[in-house]
C-alpha cells in the first residue's frame, strides 16, 4: 500500500488533522480513481494501520460518535518525506507511486525536488543507454525453428525503447520547469501547498 500510504500521510499532513471521510473526499477530488490503485476502503485501512505503526496519532472526538481524527506524528512526517523523495527519485516504482509523488511534490523545497528529479533523470538515462547497448531480442541470430523468437516480438523492444525515450524527455522537461521556478514549493509562501495544516476545508475562510 505504498502509494496509498504516501497519499494518506500527505493529505493528513496538509490539513493538520483530518478524519477518514475528509481524507477520502480530498483524494477522490484529485481523481485518484483514474491514476492510482487506491480504493475507498484501503484509505480507511491505511489510516488505522498508520496509527498502529505510530505514524499517525488517532484522537476520538467526543461530540462526534465514532469519529476519529488523525494527525501526523514526527515519525510519520519523516516517513512521508522518505516516501515522497523515493517516489520521485526512483524510476523503478509502479506508475501509481510516481503519480502520488507528483501530486505531493510541492511539499518539498525547490532544491530538494530538483535534487530528486535530477537523480531520477540520471537513472533513466543510464537505463536507456543500457538498453541501446543490449541485443534487441534474446536469441537473435539463431536459425529459424532453433529457438529464435518470432519477428513480431521485436515490437516489445520498440515499445520499451520509445517509452525510455519518452521518460527521459518528460523528466528532463519537468526538471527544467521546477528549476526555473514553476510551481509554488514548500517554504515559498506561508500558505504554500506543502505547509502542514495550511489546507482549508470548503467552508473555512481562505487565506488572502
């Protein structure tokens, strides 16, 4: 549940304190059902498990029967940043982990985000270079009927190499945008997205 874990920690951290329904509603408003394998039931399970692990602090609200509010502990804050940086740095994660990292990227300072994306770009370029040096198909050159793979399977290699090119290009573009000052990052405004407790509920007054 790594992507779910990152997203739940990030949302609770954003609100400062939040109950399960608020976390669920916020994530659904981001359209996570389209880009992350996060089910509503897994959100509540993650909240309970994170509290059990000491990453969230659970508080029962006396005048709201059955309602539990959650806040991020210092250990939870450290784990949130570990997961967030890891999601951006490492290209070997599943797509939903990268998506979660992008959704919460502004919780990082600009320098930290730039460093994570630069590390990701270097890893992707190294992977792409390794693919270019490798033979296109295992068993290529063997006589027909003696273990040579069917020619159409070369499309798998074409797909992988083009995806590698696209990944490098997209990561390089994002790195340039973040480096040049695009997007408001943590520490750049007192109500920036990444400031703990800075998010407002719909019926709360907005910062001006």
